[in-house]
């Protein structure tokens, strides 16, 4: 078998912009062949990145051509990079180009995670001929709710880190701009910027798209691409991934939109963004939890081949890792059809009032993407005990679980609150066994709208999970007005919990 790699192949878009692609294929007489397409802003020439979600050489040796392309304005591709804006048309144009090549049989599947994942959703909105299916991993399908915001709150820490990386790897920077970019990266790493306006000012013309992210305006693409996409999707999500809730929503909302495909699948594991080994500082979920243990290349190529060749769809298309039980389980739907709602009453452990402090409540673990993400330096199931010692945090606890209970589905919390002015509400859910320290499981945020201490009831979405709550486990919630740097540092007014008592809502089996 002879492998050919054609480097820096020009691909012309409809507006004349030329993008660069590498084409991996074998020349053993099996042409024409189907194609795997990866469209990335992180350099097609970086083998570690290109092989993150699928082994390119193995795919080529299996009889697939693999096209890896730098997106518009990045690395070897021409044009100007504006995140998200051109990916739908450029993806469709690239698929059309692939279908014209003599080595192509006309079938194309797209793979990859994070931004490489949303390039798939956006290309699929154009319903390009020949697109077999997409495998969007660690990504949401919409730019606003899933990427730039959590409810009304900007995902500050992620956006600051990501924007600084994009700026630092921009093309053709002058020596002066390269120094500015390095200062931006250092400022983000050191926590110098406390608000999104601070970030916009520091980045200046190096990141002209930041105001659009803040305002949900300008050239940002329309949200909820999944609701308009009929192309089959194998969605890959992580319970501690910053895009975990958005990824799961991109799968479930296709039912409401009437765009569910029989071959749609959902795979969710105990992973953070960029960390798919199933291990974190202080907690490991065992060797079976690793994404690599699932043979991801075989999994994805097999799924594409079933689509291409008319193979059967999976009887149970939802596969999730149940933390605590530390095992994979499969279901026909998500949440599972056998799941039932469970309301867990909570009571205040200490004072029902959160005082105003000079410094915001720090982010400890959870669905984060900060510097150090490749080793889960501050992501996932981290102990939360230090938060409960602060006087600007309200702590709520449940009674011990009376029996082993599997929580499989969404989590929400209902709170009656009062604040002196409209403010951010951050809720973090942790689990604690016996006298053990509370360890983060899920989190979410919302807003109050009333002022002058007027009470209101709010529901906070904490996202999806799959976890076994062992008999005797206590659930613990912290309620605060800040979570920095995950969310930007905004005004804090003082917070009080009112009656009725807070309630946690779970889907359990």
C-alpha cells in the first residue's frame, strides 16, 4: 500500500479566496474513495492537533481520503479570519471541491472537536450534496447560547483565553503587534482583565470580533444550527466540557425540530475540554473512561460506512458514562425513557444571606477552559470546601440519599431570592459521601431582575449529567453572585434566600 500526501493544495471559494488543504490518500487501486474532512483554525500542519479526534493515517489506510484544511485567514489559507462567519459557505464549497476530484466517490464525512466541530454544524446548514454525516465533538451547535454566553452571562474565562490564543497565532503580525499579542496572552494568564470590556480594550484591532461576541450582534451566525440540519450527526460530549450542555442540547433539540435522523447518535463521557482521558487531579474514572478506549477512529469510520452503505442504525443510539458506577450504559433516548423526575429539598447550612466582598468568588474546577487546560489544571470534579467558608456564598445541603440513585439527564434548581439590584446568580452542585469534602458535579448561572430587595423565583439550569449517587451521599449547593474567571467580574449587591425552600430537580433511574 502506498500513501500519498498532497500538501498545501489550493481550494478556491465562491468569492475567490484560496484556502490550503492537505490530502491524505492511498494509491492501491481502491479509488475513487470516500473522504473525511477536517476544517481547522489551529494549523493543518500540526499532527498532534489534526489527530486529536481521528487517526488520519489509519483512516487513509482504511481506504478513506482525508482532507485537512486551514480555515479562512488562518495559517496557510488566504482571506481574513472572522470566527464562525464564513464557515458555512466555505465548508459547503470545500465539499463541492472534494466531489469534483478524480479520487473522490462523492461521499464526505466531517469530523473534529471544538471550533472544528462547529465548522461541521455550520457547513451542514447549507445541506451540501454528498455530505454523509458530521461528528461534532466537544462543541455546541450555536454560537451565542452555546459558545459566548451561559444564559445571559458571558463565558468570560473561556473567551479571554481562546481570543488570546487566536490573536497570538494570527498571520503576518508586525513585530509591534506580536508584542501586543504576547502581552494579551500574559494578561489573560495573570488574570489582569476582570470584564469583557477590559479584554476588548486590551485586544483592540487584533480581535475586532470581540464586541460582536459581547453584544450577540454583528456578523455572528444565527443560533441553533442543529434545528435546521437534517444531516446525520454523531455528537460527542463531555460532562465537564465547557460545551457539554450545548453539545447535548444539539442532539436533543433535533427531536423538537423534527430533524432527527435514524442514525443520529450521542456519546458522552467524563471529559473536560481538551482532556478525554477520564482522569482529573484527585479523581479518576478508570481506564474504560478514556475516549481512546472506545477506538474512536473505528467508531467514526464505522458510523460513516453504515450511512454510506445503508447499514442498520444503532438500536440504542445514546451511550453515556455513568460516573460513580464508572461504567458505560446505552439508551434509546436522552434522557432515558425510564427516567423519572425527582425533587430533592435543600436546607440552608449557615446563613441565608451572601454578603458583598471585595474579591469575586473564585472558579474552582467545573466546565472550564483556561490556561493549563491540557492537563485539567482547573477543570472537572474539584473539591469545593473552601467556597463554603466564604461569607459571600450561601451553602445549601440535602439529606443523605436513602438508596443508590442514578441521576441520568438534566439538573435544575429552583430558588426564591432577593437582591438589592439585578445581579448574577451562580449555582454549583457538589456531592459528598459521609464526612468527605464536597466535589463539584455541575454548575449553572442565571440573573435576578428585581431590585430593592424584592423577591423573585428563578430556575437555574445546571446542565446534563450521568452519575450514581451512592446511598448516604449528600448533595450540596453553593449560591453566589460571582464565579471568576469563568464569568466576568460584575457588580455584586448582596443576596438573600427566601421561602419556599430551594429545590433540586433531577432525572433519575
